[in-house]
C-alpha cells in the first residue's frame, strides 16, 4: 500500500512539473500568453517538496559525512550551470542565480561561512565578496585635482572612470556539497541525505589575473533551502516537457561528484593533504572512499 502511495506522489510531481514546463505553450495565441498559467495550473503547482521521513538515531547502523565537488565542466552537471544568459525568461535560471536571488530576497536565511554551519554570513559580507569597484588612473587624477571636494561629497567621479567587477553565473566553476551516507537498519538500505551546498567561484580580487584563486563564497544549509529549490525547474535534456526541480535533481543525486574528504580523526583533512602532488592518486583515493561506503551495504547481505 505504501509503495502505491509513493508511486502516486511521484506521478503527481511529474505531472505538475510537466504543467510548469509547458504552461500555456500550446494554448497561447500570442507570445505574451506563453508562461501565463491558469488558476488550475497555479493550484497544481502550489505544492511542497517531498518531506524527509523521520530517522531515529538508533536506526542508523552506519553514518559517514563526505564532501564532494561537482565539476560544472562535466556534461551531466550542465543543468546546474546553464543558462548563463538572461534572455530565456524567468523559468530558466542557473542554480547560482536561484541561490543568490533567494538570499537577497530573504527566502534563504540559513547561510554560513563554512560547512560546519557554526557562523552565519550576512548579506553585506556576501555582496562584498561578489563584487569590487576600482577607479581608473584617469579617475584618480580627476580626484586629485580637487581632493577636498570629492571627499566631502560635493563632487563625484564620473561613471566612465569606475570599473565594477562582479561574480556572475558564468564564472561558477562548480559546487561543493556536504552529504551524509547512512545505513537505515529498519529499511535495510543505504541512503543519502544532502546537508549543505556551496558555489565555487573565483575570488573577485583575482579575476583579472591569469591564475585565479577559487573560494566557497558561502554555505547554505540544504534542508532550509528545499522550498526555494522546489519552485524552480532545471532543464531535462531527455524531455523538456518533464522538467525536474533543483530539489529533486540534488536529492536524487543526478550529478557527478568527486569526494574530496570524509570525516576522520585527523580533523576531517582533505584528500589532497595526504595525497599531495598526485592527481591520479587523489582520484583513486576518492573512489576508494566511495567503494568503502557502497561495500558496507553489500556486506550486510552476505551470510
């Protein structure tokens, strides 16, 4: 009975996704009517992400935190990166724009400076890390001609002498995600729960350099962002009429990621810290960690 209910819920979510992706496309008489949903479609789309089931601490036979990097150069991860243009309408957004817009609008408030979620990061701090403003040499000469007036605010530098550099979706190289693999002894299966996500972007102060420094601009506690991610659809290359939500995409692990560390006695050190200067060995160590977690489930059924 429970399987039938679950199947129905999955079917309902797919139907609602299809309605969102094709909202009034075939019924529109003018291009302006495309995307305008009827009252029935609005009520159909007014749903929530599938809630996580309760998992008691005693039901977890094995638990392991892992940090992974999602490389946006890989084709399977393209739905998180594209589109980087702004001319495809409000329904098509890269994941970076979804997250930053929700933070600025106050829809996502659980934003932190690291993956341990101890210190919150303010919007002011985030904006300071996403952009910088430089004054050209000509602008500096203009200021020096009447420094007192510019300092008092009676005069302002012309916009043509100001260069603004801003991190955009096209600059995002990947995402780091924190997840928890656990074996549920009641269900008898290995499961995954995403806990956090962070965009990996170049440091805005190294944007003009040949070798850029890449940073995690902020960490979002994933369960607190599910409502926002559920309302935005990612492109489905197999069938554009069956768009999936970013919440579904991430929870179902429809991405490729490399493990860069697991929780350990050495202070959760990175793989690159003990496999130095050898990219191949780092990749093999990442696969070893994956196999160790997967093999636990297999070993549970060996008698």
